[in-house]
């Protein structure tokens, strides 16, 4: 389930299912048919080709016969990319950000939209997804407690041996959260709208680095 020559930038690494190794995780392509209405809709809303979407649909159906990925399945798949870390909490946040209808599962359409959001060459689109990741309660704003919560989940992705090499002001999840929150120039009890979040991260190398962990 990979696109041709996927971009190897930091936001893509937030969602490692877009890496080349995922072809083995989701199975081998077989002949099969994706409903035309789903195919046409995804071609319209994403930049993927008909052949890519069709192959991913076949892989998805083989791995998930019910047509849906549960949170537990997602955690198991996601955890394979972080064998030396605890990815469970972060995987739960990623799953929540992709579960558009809040039904506790991901269907194929949600999966491909997620793939599009995390691999698109448009940085604004990728940061829109990053905002949804930090907007835990889905109210359209990010608060400092949410930044702390995501910083804790991201910190768990960093292997113990690499944690010891982090700069002093990033050596704990709380310090990373403080550093990230300072980029938004907000008081502790204020909140960050989506446009403010995107603008701040686009203007800060530290911010872009702190909202993710590049495990490559």
C-alpha cells in the first residue's frame, strides 16, 4: 500500500503505513473490484491514480475481510514499525484522527484519505492532519493540555537509548510540550485555532520536529 516514490519528509513519517515495507503488512494484490462510486470519489478527492487505489482496495480487502480496521488491528500494525518503543498511545491518537465518523473503525475510504493527508506534497494539507491529531476532543482548537498529551505519546515512540541523547530542553515530554506551546505564543489557558497552528509550525523548524518523531 504505497504510492510511487512517496516523499520521505517528516509528516509522512507520522504515519508509517505509507512506507514501502507496508506492502508486506497489508498483503499482496489480487484481482478484485472496488465499487465505482468509491473509486470515482477517491480519484476526485486525492491525487492517487486509479491503479493505485484499486491495488490498495484489493490489499485492504484481503487483510480486512470485514472491510474495516479495528483499533486493535491498527495498534498491532502500527506497533510493528516501532519494535523498540511503546507506540500504543500514539497509535490510538492517529486512529482517532482518521476515524472521521467516530464509529471505532476505519473503512477503506477513511484509510485512503488518511494516506492522502499524510503523503501529499502540500505541506498545508499535511499540517491540517497534524492539527486534527493534536485536537484530541475534536472541538476545532488545540489547548496546552492536548499538546502535553500528544507530546507524551510521541515521547514514548523514542527508544530509551535515543532519549538520553536529546537536548536538555527536550529531554522529557513535559519539556517538549513547553517548547512546542511557546511557539504558538499563547497563554497556558488560551487555545490555538487551526490556521494559527499551521502558520506557527510552518514558520518553525523546531515546531515541525516536535509534532512528530522520525523513526527512520
